[in-house]
């Protein structure tokens, strides 16, 4: 199974820093994923520091200890108590799971997570662990077995306490209100991505709040266990021209979405497989060349210029609806991306008149793959051919 991860956070109204923090890490070689959602005390800069510190330390401890129970106990026993409010400096929800569906979840202070299967809420058993330092501080440890299609949803109390004290919701949205929001959405969109679902949850919470102003930092994180969506991107001609047809067939027969970045590469595949290339005259936004169409291929763009702009979009997320923007969407809509990178040199890329940021194709692809893994929780594989 692939573990699709998504998170949406919004700041408390009139604050300039997030008081919640979400961090996750995918261990590609181990088929393992860890994640932490922490809620810092109060709001603003102080809450941001406390939440980030808790989430970062906890993720490091889980990684080092390889036992989430021990790692969370260390944090629970160490977090100070506010002298004024007499409560912990931060709360957290943490998960350590693998692609076989084995998961351990720990909660300390955060709202109880949702475990959804077939649009129903499952209520797992748990073990209560009391802090050795603070006797009134307890955490819940869950050990569960997940199946394909299951979702785990974390949230901060900005979600469950939304609209607290209003005439319609005196006790706030609460767990039951969150369940209604989530299940109604899943009924209409059963395969919605984790990113889209968490965005929807937080958006609905803001709509519920009086004047649509969030009274607390509001965050939701989702882990969705499903079949991976696979894609392949072919860019650059192979080093040995004798292998052109072999690689063209391998690309075209790939069981998933397919994209080509590079006119030479597109012409190579068209030549070897007797296909036609048609330009899309309607797509030519900005300074990038437009896109093209080829039967059986989902996206065809120009090469190094488009790839370099794709790096920029992945870094700053200011995405335009040009060829690079469409390539970004192609990449983000899949989970496991295979890059076929031809290493035959194109002398045009060494023209000193070209911009300094223009890099050799394989280095640009390496940067794209790194961004996809570290910022977008994707799996990547690069084959130099």
C-alpha cells in the first residue's frame, strides 16, 4: 500500500505565526512513515516555537528509538507546565506505520484521532500510560492493523472547539461534528486525496466560526492507505542510439501516467513507434514553449527550460498555468514517479549565453526528485539511460 499524506494548517485570526506544527518523514527503503502533529500552548510566535520544538524532537526520537512508545514517553515526561495556566506547553499526536498496515499511534492532549474504513468510524482499544513526572498527564497508545482504503485523521483542538460558546454550537464542533464533516465528504468523493481532504476540513471549520474568523490555530493531517498511483517521465535521448526503440517501447508500455519533457525525446519516441506529435496552440503562457499532444501520452513539453521552471514552482509553490505548471500537476497527482533520463549531451545547454541557473538535465531531475520526496512525500526512482 502507498501512504498518502496531507496536512492543512491555518493561523488563529490576527496572528502572524502558526501555533501548530506538522512534520512527517517517509523512509523509502523501509516502507515506513512517521508523522507528528503538535499544538503549542497559546498562539503566535511562542506557540509556534513550542509546537515546532515538540514535533521536531519527537520525530527525531521516534527515528532514533525505533519505538514510538518510548519516544513519546520521553517527550511527555519532559514537557514543562505553564506556571500561569497549569497546562502542558504543547500537546501532540504521533504515528509510526508501514506499508503493510501495521501502525502505532500515540496521543497526548490532542483530540482523539479518526480511523475511517468504508465510510465508518472504527473505535480501537488503547493503553493508557501515565507520566512519571506529571501524574495528571497521560497518553494513549494504540496498536492497529490498517487495510487498503483506511484513513487516519489527526486534528488540533482548533477544529473540535470551533464555534465554542455560540448559540448553535455551545460546546463547539466536537468530535461528532468533525465526523459528520468528514464522512459527508467521503461519501461524495471516496478517493479524495489527503491534501484535498484536510484542506476541506479546515475550510469548513473556518466557515462554521462566527464571522469566519478562526479563534485558534486550526490544523488537520491525514494518512490514506491505498494503491499507489504511478507515473513515468522520459526526458533526454539515451546515450546509445541503438537502444532508442527499446526505451521508447518501455516508456510507452508503462502501466501508469506518462509524460515527456523534451522535443528531441518526443521526436525519438514518435519516430521509433510511428506516432504523430501535434502542438497545442492554446497553451503558450509566459516565456515557456507550449505543450504538445501524442497518442497514449498524458503530457508532452519542452525539455530543460520547462524542467528548470518546474524546480522553481516546486520550491515556491507560485504555480502558473503554463507547461511547467502542468508538469507540476502531473507529478503531484501521482505517488510514485519514475524518471527515465537520457544522458546523451546536448551542446546547446552549455551555451554561455543561456541563464546561469540552467543546469545539466540530470542535475535538474535530481533536484525535482529530491523536492518531491522531501516536501511532497512522493516516492521517486531515477534511471540514467
